[in-house]
């Protein structure tokens, strides 16, 4: 096995033992990128110079005999909606094509301090709007397990980079499933933390009340390790929770005895891929054998989740994306005779069709005369969906579902029908509306060898139990050890 | 006029704080364009606002000073519109759940107090400024002001004339200044006002269609713009027309208002709760703490000055015009407990000097204790009232010590009999005819002698002593 195929915690051990240097790791990963990126197209921007400089700092620290933290020298990819000072940050949009933020996101500062090495910025659906990364204004990222298929989205580049061993780990963002669904598609682990667990400062906003940054990794241990560094209260984000951040790696004990597992009947719907259903059924059996109690539960408002989400998320997005007006930064149309024309042309030339669709939807939902019927109603339903989970968590400790109704689909399969595309997030969206944590991890493979995602949901700020159940399953099932055959 | 005027005002006042409402940038005025900015107030992608608690505190203070109910639960909202001076494409303001509601302000109308309802007070951020002058084929944007904290105070439509509107504005301004919430300087744009105005037939319970008038940047222009608008609407109604609901701009040059946009063209601001900020909870303890720091407000102070110091209403109005002036007066009275005399000196000599130099009372080079000490010197006969004017001016200009001025400049009153007697002898010797006249019964000539002696002594003669001695000597 080459260095690039190892997990972050394995690489950390190797760095500590000096079996490899941080610089060698950076070079190994860029060599890997060089060899597979033509097929995968996970990255928008590579930051080799900065990566080597950081690796050099870590190597010198190691040479001085300093003890290094678990992320020091670990090559990581960042979704292209996370700000790094001075590094091109595009959100895969033409409107931010040449934008360089003047500041670091809070998670970026944390990672820099921890000594992590940034390899580059990964492709995504434009402004994180999509489930296939097909909405990128730049490249189409391919699924490393089958290059004719989508990697999921919107954090498709991050998921593909980790699956293709083009990064040891990555950060993504999840507004309606944008970490978990690509993690499922690409056979990696992805966590959407509790809303407020990770600072959003420096994450280019899509829908502020739903967005969360989270890790995409090769295994659950790496997810816990990354969370330890990026999680916690941040005074720069008023919605971040002022709670102590537990050491999540300590939750990784192989033990689910007595854990009450809820299986929501509303999630096993018609139209679900039978292979997905079978895999999840098996995963539940595995957890049962390991000592978990399985209970059927009900989340009665599930059917309204997608509609609710597409009103609230687009409403917030319509406002969040108003700042891209061509005045201060980003794309400005070369030809405009007056202010209004500059606004209209800059925005219509700068944004892609899905972003425009959502801005229009959101603008409509907030318009006077429609606000009560759409936005206000959706807020009320959101409360009901939250209440569903509160009720469920009175009788169970975690909830187990598939991450997505199907494995990764083919390019173009759903682009013609936005509604079909929206339904890819049917199992992930409620989690964002409720603000609770959820992880997706490999839960099996289809006959064609495509990964299937198992999703585990927990109570707000109970990432520990979510990770423990995930870890126990992962160690028993060992699906995480499979790697796609690229090259 | 057979119409009743109905006016409601919206006032935007810049809250006095060191830093902006949602970032750490300075609120300093008059700095080079865009020098007081950061990624947050420039609206960069990914930034988040963090509420400056000082602004909330100031908002609560203003709410309490206008007898509002402070909301236990308030919420910021986004007001969405596009404009180059608005970096995020929305302004963070408050909408459904403002900070304070249901208050009032008292104004004097024809010598009677009238309560004007305060509908609500809410916090919001200011926008930047577009710059057009001196720039060819382009406009620039200065975002120093973007994110500067504002309090918007909305009145009930309780005002019935331009005079009442101006009285209300002045009153509100006074409260802002008194509480230290804002320096409410209209010239600096720290105190801006929009008016909603309509006419209705006398006795009609229903309001007429209103127009909103903007861009009135002085009390005088508010008066003029409202007068113009009343006349305009009256003419329309008289001619059987209908007033259009619209926003109108006051133009100072022409002295008229012009239509800016109609109701149909009005912005749909698409307000919704600001998801980047958590709802604001204000507990009673915090309100009580702020209430305890609230200064005595102008109305109460004025009443107290009249009753405690026995000074005329007129004096009290002027002396309570600012807290600093009132404090000066009270400190001076403490040093010299004859309030009316202190009032005369403060309102006369002191304010005149300050006005000449365009200074505020807190820039006065004289301390109230010094004024008190000087007045005591007059009472003690050390200096004359007339000399005191010179002493005061000297103190004001040089800031020197009172005793020193009096000694060094030789301004001490001459009460010594031999010294005075010598001068009197000289005067009598130089004016034998007048001496004879006096002795022959022309007692009015005493004034002449007093004047002459004063002149020779440089005004330093103690008038009481002088009179006494003169009479003695003249009678021979
Ligand atoms: Zn700032």
C-alpha cells in the first residue's frame, strides 16, 4: 500500500516514527493527483507552494523533536467554499472565479494551527447547490468507483478526492446532505455535525440556518480527529454553540450494547433501490448482533421535509447571494451602461442556471403577499420536523437510515428534472432542518461495485454516540477498507 | 384650513459607540474613504456579524428614556435591496420584533404639554456612501459608514403641525444627547428624519393618503418641507384630486418636494429573520442596570431647576439645554449659592464667549468652581462687579488662576482710606468750580466726582467707601 492510500491517523503514526516526512507525503499526494486527476477532476485549485512550505515547517518541528499533533503534516483538501487568505476561492462559480479572500475561515485557522497541509480547493456544485457536482461552472468531477457516474454533491470534489486518495481527508459543507450524500456515493465517511458545533465563519453561505462544515475521511477515526480540531465555540459565529468540545476520539470504543437504534418507517419508501434497502437491512442486523436494540419509530412529517427545505434554503440563499453584485469583488460584466444593467448582466452572466433557479424560488417565497404562505409556513413545518426527532429520541439513542435512495447515478441522469435531483437528498434533508448530527459511512456495495451509504443520526451535540455506533459498525463490517481501482 | 395635518416621523440617529454594530471597525467620522473597514463590513463572502452589546445597551437606554416597553425577546431581520453602498445586498435591521415599543415623548404646544407616541425603536446598521463628485465616468463607494450603528425611532402619527414636528424632533434630539446615546448632530448626518404626512377633513376619523418625505437635513428644512407638503396636498384636495401614496424628496434649492417613487415602484424589502444572529433576549436585570445609569432627563431637570433654584423658566430651559451645561451651573451654584446670579453669568458671559469660539460647554477653559470663587470676591468687596467682567475675560482667555489675575493685574479694589483720600484730594484740587457748586447745594455733582475718582483709580475704587469718603471731604 502506498502512502496516499492510508488514513490520516495511519499517516500520523508514520510521521511520528519518521518513516516518512511531511514533504514526502505532500509530494506523494501531488504525484497521485497528477496520475488520477485527469479522470477524477476533484480539484479546482492546487496550492503546491503553500503545501510544501507548511510541510517544511512540520518537518523542522519533527526534526527538533517536538511532539506533533494528529493533523500535523497531514495533507487535506478543502471544499472551494471555505476561505483561505490569499487563495482563490470560487464556490465553483464564474462570479467568484478570481476571488481571493482577505481572511481565513475559523476552521482554516484551526487546521493551520494544527499543522495540517492544504493540497488545494475541491470542486463542488456552484454555491453548494446540487447533489451531483454537475452544477459546477468548471469541471465535472467523476466518481472514482465508476468514472461514468457522479460523485454526489455538493461536496463531490472533496468526497472524490478522499476516495481517489488524492487527499488524506477533506472538509466539505452540508446544507441538505452535501457531505453525507457524496460520502455515500464515493464510499467514504462524512459527518454533518450538529448545527452550531463547527463555526461557519469563513464558509461562503448558502443557507445560513442549515449550513455546517464537516469532515470527509477514509474512516470514522479520522472524522473524530478532524472534528476535534475544527469543532468548538467561536465568538465570530453567533450561531456557534458555547459548549465544551469533547475529545471525540475517546468515544470510539467498539461497543453498542444496549444502544437503542431507531428505524424510521417513513424512510423505507417505494422507489428505493432494492440493493440499498438490502444493505441497510443487513447493516441493522449487524448492529443488532453487536448488541444494539432495534426499534421501529415514526417521523411523521418526513414527507414535508423536501418542500420545507427548498423554501427555507432558497429564501436564505436569495439573500446570501445578493452580495455578488459586481461592485466590490468577483465578476463584473465588461459592458454595462448604467448601474441596473451592471447588476443584471453581472449576475446573469456570473451565476449558473441552478443558482438562478434557487434565487428566484427564494425571492418568490419571501415576497410580500407570499411570505406567510411559504416562508412562514415552512418555518412552522420545520418546527414540527424538529419535534418529530425530539419525540423519537425519547425512545431511541440513534436513528439508522440509508443516506440516499440509490447509489451514484450516471451523469445527466437527473439534470433534466430538478425535482428528481432534489429527491436525492430526501434522507439527508430532515437532519439539517432539525439541526442534529448525522454521519454517512460505507454500508455495503451494489453488485456493480458502487458504494452504499449508511446514515446514523443522533441527538443534538451527541456526536459522541453517533461516532461510537459508526465506529463499531465500521470495525465489524470493514467496508471502509475497500479502495476504488483507478489508474 | 378645513384640513387637519397628520404627521408621523421616523428618525435615524447614529448610536454613540467606539466600534461598529457587527464588527470591530471604528465609527470615527471624517476618515479617508474605506479606511474604517474590514471583511465583515465590506460584505465579503463567508463573513458573519457579531452583535456589539453596547448598541443594545444604548437602545435600551433610549427606550427607557422615552418610556418604552423593552422587548424581552427581539430579533434582527434582513431588509433586502440592491444598492452599491449596501455591501451585502441587505441591511441588518429589525422588523417584527423591535427592541422597544409603546413609549412617548412630551412636547410643549402653546404652553401645554402634549404626549407624542413612540411606536417603536429598533437597531440597524448604516449603509456606506456613494461618491460622484470629481470622478469622471465612474462612481466610487466609501464604506466607512457601513455598519455604523443606528437607532430608528418611529413616532405615532400624533403630530398636527410642522411646528409640533420640529418640537418633537428637538425633544428627541435632546433626549439622545442627554442620555449619551447619540450626539444627534444633524450636520454630520448623525440625526436624520423622514416624515409621513397626510391631510384629512376636520372631524374625519380616517387618515388621508400619506406621502413620505425624505432628505430634510436640518430642523429648518423639516419645517419648510412639511409646510410645502401641506400646501401641496391641500391644493390637490381642494381641486378635488387625490393625494398619491409615494415617496418624495425635499429639494433645498427649490424649496419643493419631488416624487421619487410611487407605491407601485416601492421596494419589496423581503424582510425575514436574520439567520446569522441568534434572537436577542433582554432580561429584567439588564434593563434595571441600565435604568440605574439613566441620567435625570431634561424635563425633570428643568422642573427641578425652577423649584429648587428659584430661577425663571426661561433660564431653566437654557441651562438644561445640555447635560454638561446643567452640570456646570449646578457645580457653580455649589461654590456660590446664589443661583440667579450664577445663571446670569453662565447664560451671559460664559455662553457668549463659548458661542464666539463655536465651543461647547465641556470645552470651556473655566471651571465652575472658579466662577463661584470670582462671584464670592465681588461679595467680599475684593473686586468690583465691573472689574469682575475683566477678570472673567482674563480667566477665560489665559486659564490662569483667579487670585493671580486679580493680584498681578492690580485689580484689587482700593478701599484703603488714605489711598482713596489722596485721589479725592487730587480730583477736588483739579475741579474747584465743581467743589464750590456742590457746596452751594448742587448735590447731583457727587456723581461727577465718583466718575472722576474711578477714572483716576482705573475703576478699582471700592464704590461704597468712595461715596462715604467723598461726601465727608466735599462737605469740608
Ligand atoms: Zn468592519
